[in-house]
């Protein structure tokens, strides 16, 4: 198992590879952070905070205590136009042994599952701050329906049998029979009509599926080795779609 490592005074979790860093805007918005604890259903803690910076992919803010990496949270950001509600996971917090004081512990949040209305509001906010490019978080997500076998890291026994919903450069959307918490490491095999795809990854969000089919929970899984090339993902999607049309 990879260990967490320190980079520039921040406690970092095992990363999914080097990615392009989106532009960050130094703005102070009041925010409320609700932490969804894994101890029991319905358990949560609520903190008030102020953003240190925001970007297309996430934000940084200070909290009164350190949250564990991969903790799922809901963030309500109060802007001049209203409240934007976002779902996120904790990526890192600053190294507590190297802190120089201050009112809180700096955290970095990765935005995970974003409802359409919230995405529109967040994009509008970023455009108002000077973000020139439209959001690309969903542009490379292609439908992919294939059998998936998911081995949960650190767990013995049989793997989970599920299906893929989609594929993107950064990972997979999975349907599984049980809900895995954010931060869970997994090894996934996807049996497409063309090839066998293997991927090591980590769950960044999960939610109940809208349709009950025996696979009741949706998951977003980020690829640990970094992004696939865009051409690879596009070719896989097109080949799969063509083969399925031939079977109809």
C-alpha cells in the first residue's frame, strides 16, 4: 500500500498522477462544510469557513480541525448571486507539524459529483472571476455498458460483480451491489466486447442509483495511474458502440 507523503507542507494522499492544474482564483466566500461521517448513518459535523481560493476542480479553505483525506463533504458556498451546493472529497490538509499559526487548518477539496444546476451556478461564478474556458469535467465522459469485476483493496473474499456506466480520461463510473466509501482503493477489470481493461483506482464519490436493478449504488472511480490518452478512450467507446450495433 502506498503511504501518504509530504509536499510543500501539505499532507498528500496517494495521487492519481500528474494532471493539469486549473486556474485558481483567490476569493473569500463564506462557506458551510458538512462532513458525512462513516461511523453511522446520518452522522455529520458542520463547520463554517471562508474559501482561500476556488477553481473549476475544487477549492481550498481553512477548517478548525484536520479532516482525513478522502472524507466526503458537502460544501455550501455563499456568493453574491446566492448559494451553490457542491459535493466534494478532502484531497489534503496542511502538515500540522509545520503550521505557522493561523485561524484554521488549510484543506484542499476536490469537487466530485455536481448536480446540473450547481454546475451551471459554479461555471457562472468562475466566468465572473475571469475563467475563460468552459468546464471540461464532463466533456470526456462516454457511455460504456460492460461487465465489471471490482476487488476492494484490503478485503479478502470474492470481488464485487458490477457494471460500468461510463468511461472518461480520468476513470470509470461503476454500478455495484454495495456502497463503497470515498477513498476506498479498488482494482477493476472491465470486460468489454473488444478487450479486457484493468485499472487500479480509488472511489471519490458514491450515491444510490435511481433505478434498482440489484446494483443499487453508483460510484465515481479515479484512475491511480493518471489519465488515459483521449484517443484511447474515444476509440474504445466507438469500437464498443459499433460492436453493439452489430449485435442488435
